[in-house]
């Protein structure tokens, strides 16, 4: 498989963004936090800036999203002036997940918001969100000492759906909850983050939505650490995700194969994120025939000759497009025409295998020679007789509806053990119709003798 996915713009770890905003929850003397980073927060002795609009880090413009901090004031939140880093190291450390998001933007060094008394919690609510958009939220806390027993539970709420993509090294991540160990998160081997992507919110009736993230102690020890800073990004359109499926190999006389592709999208694009899907052939020894509609991820295809076929599944949301390819190899038979069980002999064992599969209706498998997903006795008969046009004859006689040639887009309707049509008009392209007398003499009588042998 080869992937060919087109994006308009790349940002580290994010989709194309409508805005990206950062907030430093505690600042101090010598703080190196970048411009266009807000400082909405709440802790003991600093309660004057609990709420405000976020700023787009790239443009410096105000976004419509309001961040509001709430807390358990009776329990409070203490502050340390030096606990955010160890031995003068700036935080987060390069090469860590926290640095990938916050490096050079939010300074987590030195000053640190501590736990309060037992029962403390702090919560951020984001309002003014667009219900038609996806959002990414990332936060972390860094304590410049190990303290392995001090754990913080972060909980996402008020949303419709989200994907938890927190760092693999966190203590626990499960859906809407992540537990982070801030102690020791200053190391070059840690720097873990709490992260949710593809956050969707419900419309509150005014065209906007909201969600909340709460931090509190996890377990019996109330000594833990809340938000040191956060990032919120509004995601724009991303290209559809296209998978044409695994490469396949079939062996003649089998000619038909169902390709199980898949396409998914974020719902954005023009108009209204409507997806267009199409299968096409890139190469091959002959023209592959799309028996079912090529404008859907799953498609039935006929490969008329042996060789290597390359097909492409393509999709677009009206703005961005993506594609994936699959290779189908059709091999020549190793064994004589009519061999069913692969022993390279054409004998009653093949007929027995076919009859057993037909009678129990356990699935067509190798017996499906006409692409119907069923076992067709006329196909098997003509293959045993060695006629190269057996598949065409099979379609005329094995289907409940006798269609005109060429193959219609929806294929033919057949069933297990279809009865032959007793009469038919002359076949096109010079084919001679099979009469019931020839069918009875060449197939039904041998089959009856095999299934019901005479006892002497």
C-alpha cells in the first residue's frame, strides 16, 4: 500500500488550526513566557484575573473563547517560588512531549502552584466555542522533585466527544480522565502532558458551546499539583483518511474480488464537508471491471486476465483530498481447469467438495466463480467441461433475473443452488444456449449417480 495524503499546512502535533492560544497559569520575575500568552489564573493571593478571552498566539488577536477559572476557595491553592525546576534547569526540557507543545512559549520554571488543604480542586471552563469545530486541549504540571506518590487527576466534562491522547508515560489515561505525576516531570525522560483531541461540544442554543477541565488530587494523598499552563487550539479542516485495504492475491479461475476500503473525515470542507469517493485503475494487464459502484469504499471488481493490477481509492471533502492504493495479483492456476481442492487432479473429490459446500451453504469461497458470493452449479459444470466462456453461460442460467449483457452496475442476483432456466433467448456474441436435455445428461445424471449410488 502507498499513502498519498495532501494537507494544506502542517503544525507540530496539530491539524490545520483556526487559532491556537496559550495560557501561563503562574508567572514570576525573570519569566521567559512569550508574547501573546495570557495569564488567566487563580491561587492564594491572586484572585483578580480568574477569567478572560484567549489570544491567538500567531496573530495576537482576541478569540471568541472565554476561559474562566473556578476553585474550592476554602481549601485554597498555595504557591512555591522555586519548586518548578531543579538545579536551575528551565522547563520543559527539550525532546519531551511538554517541550513539543510549550517549549519557548510557556515557562514552567521556578514558580509553581501547589496543592491547598484536603479537598482542593480548580477548574477551567471554556465558553464561546464553535459546535461545528474540533478542539485540542493540552496541559501539564512540573515539580522539580520526584514525589512519586503525588498524583493529579484531570477530568474533561461538558463535551460531546473527545479522544484522549495524553502521553503514554502518564500514570493513568482512560477516556475523559488522565492522572499525571507532576513530581519528576522535569526530567528529559518525562515531560508528560495531559491531552484531548477532537473535542466536540453541543450547541447551547446560541450557536456556541463549552467544556470544562478540572484538576484535583488522586488517591489518598491530597498533595498534588494543578495546571501549570495550557494550550487550546481550534482545529480547521483536515484531509479525509483513506485506506484502500491490504494487497490481495487470487488465483484463476477466480476472477472476482471485493475490495474493502474505508474513508473517514472530520466533517469539514465545502460544501458542508460532503465526501466524494472514487475507485480507479492505475495499471494492469487488462481493464478491471467495477461490478458494483466505484463511488463507495467497498467495491466488487472483476479481473479478466492474470497479472498485477494497481487500483486507487480517492476521496475529497471539497477542499482537501487524499488517496491510497492497493495491488491485486491474479495468478494463473497451478492445476488443471476444474480442480477445486487444489490437488491438481480433476475427479470426484472435487465434485464432492463442491457438493458439500453447496448443500450446507457454508460460504462460497473458492467455488464462487461468478462473483455473486454464492455457489453456482452451472459455473462448476462448465468449468469441469473446460469451456472458456463458462462464466458468461453461468450468468445466464444461474441468476433469478436474466439480465442483458454487458454487466449492469449492481451485478446479478443469484442464490445457492440456483435452478437453470429451461428456456432462454439466443445468447449474444455467438454463444449457444444450454438446453435442459444437455444439462440433464451432462450434469444432473452424473451428480445423482454420485450422491445416490446404486447398491448391488
